[in-house]
C-alpha cells in the first residue's frame, strides 16, 4: 500500500521542554475553557478557541508573527519551515504556516504533556495548496497508543492507517486550495474490548472513516491509552511537489470538539 515508506521516521512525540517548549501559561499554550464545543457536530463552536472545552486549544492569535510557535508542545521541523504568519488564517489574523521544498521533510508539532487518556478527540482547520501525486504516503496526524493511528493521504485521496501492520484504508478525495475542518475521535475500549475510529471532514464522516471493532476490510485496530499527538506534515518517500500548509484553530481533549463556526 505505502511503497517507498520509511516507517522508522515516525514521529515519537518528543518530550516537551526544548527550545520551543513552554509552560501552560506561555503564549498560546492555554487550554480554553467554556461549555461550547462539547458537541461532536461539524460546526457550532465559536471561531478560534473562544468557548471551546479542551485540554489544549491554539488559534495562534497570541503567537509572534514570523516566529516558530511556543507552548505546551515541541516543534520538530527537519529541513522545512514552521512559523506563525498572517498570510492566511481561518479565524483571526494568524495561523501556523508550514513549508517544505520537494522532496519534503517532516514538520510536526508534538504533544505529550496533555496525555495519556483513553478517548482522544481533536479538531483543526487545514489548508494545503497542493498534495503529492508521486507514490508516497504522507500524514497530517499521527497519534500513538500501542500502534500509530494516522490520517493522511496517498494518490490524491485521504488514507487512514494503523501501523503496525501498515494497514491503510483509502478514503475521500483530498481537498486542496480551501480550508477544511478535520475532526478525529480515537477511542480505546479497554483491554480485550473493541476500539473505535472516527474521522470527519467538515462534520461528515470520511468514507471508511467510522468503525468500532473491525474496519471495512474486516481488520481490527490495536490501541491502548493514547500517549501523544503529532500534527503537521510528514511523508514516507519523496514528494514531487513543494508542500505549503496552514493549520488553525487546533484543539484536543477527551470529549468531542466541534468544528469552528463556518465563515
């Protein structure tokens, strides 16, 4: 499925406290509080982090333009650039801007401090100008339990992966040139129980993106308490295009988090 892979380059959710780390009180590193956002629907919460209940929420408005973001995460940008800027934003005026010249390199925000927990919910706004057309699997999201559960793309479509054993499900056509909301719910059912996977785009479950127990191929996905999250871009092989991506309104927690209100 994922030829030219280099799975040894998986993000490991490196420990916080590096040069780009920060405390819960640092700019952009606070979890927003409130009652809105507890719904798992596609929309309904305010833009940014206003009214969002989560363990972490970042809309980048308090970050410094032209600099790498700081907060309760580490920045892992190998060969690419990851800065906050005002060239494009879904809410407010700022967003995280990732650029990586072909053949591409890893650019992730890594979260560990907010973990572990069993029911892992998240949402973020994404904008990609283009995606690889080469024989390459790439990821936007990688979360580790006993295995990696990933949301990314290949051959112009979303691909949903559990690794090991590097089992992937091809899904909807991947959107480019516009903002879209990606929500995920990864649930560990407990020892001996079935686990659940849910991935939604703009409030609608992706094709093959919702199951408890066996997936559409009849395979079960191993899991345990969630240990970390890596979000950004990484490719397992060589991209044939330059990567340019923006991320905004990122929130993670242990209960459903709605997409920001549509613009």
